[in-house]
C-alpha cells in the first residue's frame, strides 16, 4: 500500500514538472487566428525561390520545413503547407499563405479569413543554403547533396557555383513543383 502511494505521488510530481517546464507551444495542438495570402516575391526567407502556386506559407516563429494543417474555420476546408518564409507583418495575423494554398481553402476570394493551425511535423529549420554550406565543409559529393536536399526540402536539381574570388558558395535549385 505504502509503495503504491509513493509511486503515485512520484508520478504526479513528474507529470506536474513535465508540463510546468515545457515551452508554451510544445503541447499546444491548435492555434486560431486570422490568415492572409501573398502572391509576389522573389526569394523566401529560407533561400528558396518563391512559388506563388506552391503549398507553402510564412510564419513568424515556426522552424523552416514545418508542416502545418491550415483549416478555414468558416468552410472547414483545409490544406497542409510547409513553412518556408517569415511573416506575416500585419498585426493580428498568424500566417501568410502562398496563393496556391489560399486557393485550396478558398481564402483567395476574401483575402483574409479565420483559420485554425495544427502543427503536423516540426521542421529542422535548415535551409537549402545551410545544407550546401555543410556539404562544402564536409566535402560531400554533389550526388549525395542533391539526394539529401530532395528528401528534406523537396529539391530536385541543384547547381553550386563559386564566386570569382573563390571564397563564397552560391546555390540555386528547383523544387518538385517545377519552379526554378
């Protein structure tokens, strides 16, 4: 009897400490707020070329590569997007969708709508440029690098070039949706 009371008390203390010291967003499953969309731009914050018809989004703090289900509250339509940019920069909004993702949930007609976000898979935060720099430091082959990028960032082709001075690396790539 006494051992079971001690075990139950220890379990309760452990559970309390676990949830007390966890970051606030670690056990939050859904977030509701206003979303908007954008359709112009050249580069995203993680170094990719912006694809307006892609299923991507901008979020202020989620790591790059994070998969998020965005559901429009009014219609119930949802889409899974990958975070590849930073924003939105308008007060009161929690996410900016690329035009393709906005069309998938019917947001492109109104421009702004209330949505619910659910994080499905946390990203690593690594960008395509980070991967190229890591490969350069470790001297991995281009074939290994392209395979690594295709798995982590949906990159199909990669071109790595050196600047005229030979000190800086530059990466360009195309993703699986055909943008270059």
